């Protein structure tokens, strides 16, 4: 009868002991398999090179869109 009363009122039973947290080392499925990244990769390209590539892609896509609209 108590469980019926709880389901009717919407109250949940409070556990006697709070749950313990999972240690951080056990929380991830990929823990221990990652390898550190070499410092050389951080300085492989100057910061303006990726921005230039993105800018070229944007100009090409915008030019293509304008050309398609103008040719229609």
C-alpha cells in the first residue's frame, strides 16, 4: 500500500546512503588509451594559413552561388 501511495502522490523514496561518485579514471571508456600530442603539431601552421583556406572556400562558394543565380 505504501508504494501505491507513493505513485499516487509522485514522491520518490529517499535512499538511506547517497550514491558514491564514479572515480574519474573509471568514468571514461577511453581512459588510458589516449596518447599525448607532440608539441610540433601545435606549431605546424601559422595562424593565418587556416584562415586563408577558409576565406578562399567562402569566396568560392559565394562566387558559385552568385554565378548560379546570375545564370538562371
